[in-house]
C-alpha cells in the first residue's frame, strides 16, 4: 500500500507542479476556496457532522471515505491525495479508525496542512476481540458514539478552525458551545433515564457501543467484534442465545454498516425483534448527529425497560 501511495503521490506532484506553473495567476491561494471558506477534508461522516456543527458556513468540507465504505478498510485514491494537497485542514477520528492516515499524509504535498486527530485527549478503550492483535487496531475506535467523546472531538476541531482562521474565533467558539450544550442536555436526559433501570444489558450486531456504554454505565454484548470482521462461530452464537435468554433480551440491534442476517437469525432464536441502529459512519438515516443519537439512545432505553 505504501509503494502504491508514493507512486500515486509522485505522479500527482508532477501534475500539480505542471499545473501550478501554467496557472499561477488564476489559482486560489492559502488553502481557501474562492469564497474564502476554510477548505476542510474529513475522513468519514461522523467527523463531517462535528466539523459542520462547528464551522457551519465558514467551512467547505470534503469527505474522502464514500458512504457505505468501512473507514479502516478504505484505501485513498489519487483524487483523495489531491483533496488533501489543496486543503487547509484534515480531520480524522484516530484510535486506529483510519490506519491508512499516516502513510497517506506522508504522500501528500502540503506542508501547511493542519492535521487534527479528533480523539486527542480522550481515554481509549482497548479492543478485546481477536482482531485487536493487528498492530494498528489496538483500541476500539468508536469514540464518536459517545456524547462525551463527541464533545471532545468537536473541541479539537474547533481549536483547529480557530488556529486556521483566527478572525472567526468568536464564531467557531459560539457554534461549538451551542453544539456542546445540545450534547450535554442529551447526556443529562438519558443519564437520568438509564439510572432508573435495573437491566443494563443490550445486544448489537458488532461492538460499536463501548464508549456509549461508558457514558451511561451500560453493557453491550455483540455478535461481531469491534472491527466487524467475519461471522461468529457456532460456539459464540450459542453463547449469545444463552445470554439473550438469561438477560431477557427483547431487541437485537442491527447496525447500518453490518449485514443483518446473523442478527436476524439470533433474534428469531430468542424471540426478540431485530431493530436498526445507526453508527453514523455514513449518511444513512436522514438525521443529523444529535437527532440520530437521541433516536439510538431512545431505542436502547426502550429495549431495557
């Protein structure tokens, strides 16, 4: 992969050099668009949501991972290198969600690019499933599924916007505070609700909810591991059937990025319903981050009553 990226980058740099020589007078400068918006590249949808909440109409955002593509399986293409070479800011989630990011950045010809690891300052949760033996998948990357995690990721993004465009510091600070207050209110509402429940156990298609569980003192049990690779063994499936019966599980949640077949099979075996829940890795669902998380939390809460 590294050789491929370097090769593509070399080709692109030559094209860029040629283009800049012939179009010096008309090319935009300072990594801003012609409308003076900050040019921002983000890795995937959830990060785009945070960047939009903070930057609003002062930023121009490009998401490089197509909707429906797993972020940790993604391989950047020539157009993605070009987007990063033209950008002022690149924001990624971190915690191993984008294992391609380091080598990609090395291949990008943009010495002024501000790089934001949005998870900086958050405490990671170690990935405990078998796939975590991979060197770049030590941690559970799903920080954005935590309201507290989202607060920190949005703050890191806000700080980068202020650094890149200090003239709009007050604007970014206000937008961040508005977003933070919405996240805090949602957290307080559901922390109060979850604290009244005896049952704290729910079952999901893959283990994407550890940080959400940390927020509210819940416990997930999942069909697939953190990185959703491969179907469970017969032994694992039997253990899940027994677990669901013991814990009186009424709902098996199915994520938008995971095949529903095994979840639906498990639901049928234990007399539960399969219900779709969203991990915000793509734009499916038609709601923004706050609306989606409220809907997710409401479904989890109702399944535990």
